[in-house]
C-alpha cells in the first residue's frame, strides 16, 4: 500500500509541476517584437526541455520571417525520465538515465509585425510549420527493452503582444498548434522472444500554448526569460493508443517549461 501511495504522489507531482516524458517537447514561443525593416534578432536559450536557438528577420516594414530549433538529449531535464528509477531501493525522483533519448524540433514561419505602428506597444502575428523527430530506449535494468520513435508535423499560429524599449521588453504570447504524429513502438524480451510486441500508430493532438516573456538589457543585447505552458487536447485515436502502448507516458507532452538566455539585436537597414 505504501508503494502504491508513493507512486500516486510521484505521478501527480510530476504532472503538476513539469509533466513527464515526452515525444512532444514544445519550443518556447518566439517573441521578437520587431520594430523596423532590416532588423535581425538572434536568441540562444537554455530551457527546462532543451537548448534552443531562434532567428527573426524583418523583411519589409511589416513582413517578417522566423526560424527556430530546439534539441534535447539524454537526461537533459528532470521533466523527462522522472520515472527512470524502478529499483525497490530507489526513489521516484532518481534521475539516472537508463536508456537513450533525443528530440529534434525545427520550425519556420512568416508574420506581420508592428501592427499599429507604435514606438513601444507592439503586436505581431506569425504562422508556420514545424517538424520533429524524437526517439528513446529504456531497459529499466531488465531483460525487456522498450523502443519508441515519433515523428510529427506541426502547424502553428501565434499572437505576440507587449511593450518594447531599448532597456526592457515584456509581454504575452499565445500559440495554437495541431500536431500530426507517426508513432512507432517496440518491446524486445531477451528472455522470451515470444513476448515481443510492436506497432505503428497515427494520431493527432492540439496544443494550447500561452507564454510570458521578459527581456532586460540595453539596445543590442538583452537577457531573456520566459515561462510557458503547453496544454494538449487528446484525440480519440490517442486515447485508444494509450491502452495499447506498453508505456503510454511517451505519448504525452511537457506541460510547463521555462527558459533563460541572451538576445542579440542588429539593424541592417541602410540609413
């Protein structure tokens, strides 16, 4: 009974504060708050999920392009592998990585910035696509190896709004993003090959992703901080999948995420 109680507490805590797994690790929403044609922004940040790099470019007075990537690996964050310890003498929060995990997420977008032509109050909208490949292996120190491989395509639309000055930028972003997944799983039992199982599943999810951001510095260099959430809406296909996959935590997504980084701002326009 005591073990069951500890398991319930551990599962709830992980979901509430960082969520577990995931084959969907969201990027921190890109929030450049661009000002004028020729402006380029580059931001490198360390998040609770990944290392992330984003670049934005103001093509015209209102048209902009963005590119972003995040890469996770190993036991990089405790939002992942929170349950890797399965020994009777170990705790639920043992973060030893018993398998191998990596996640590569890329996205491209275009948008309309500086909607109201204001010096300090900014609003901008972006839309685009993202692509991801994530895979993992876990053996939990047993004869059974679990292998997971997930690829998805994402379509997103987002709205950024906030205050921008030479010294400080802050505001709110809101993103909507459906994802379309191809998910492969396999269990390999070295002691009893007759127990081996595998499957390929297709499903969709819908993600609601609000985010708060703050940048402090001067003119061309600012320190950035972000705090965001990703609320997944599961499809019927995914709910059915969770009944078939041996470890359905891998079909979930990270709920809360935070980042800190640095942003460089350049003006390439000839004056």
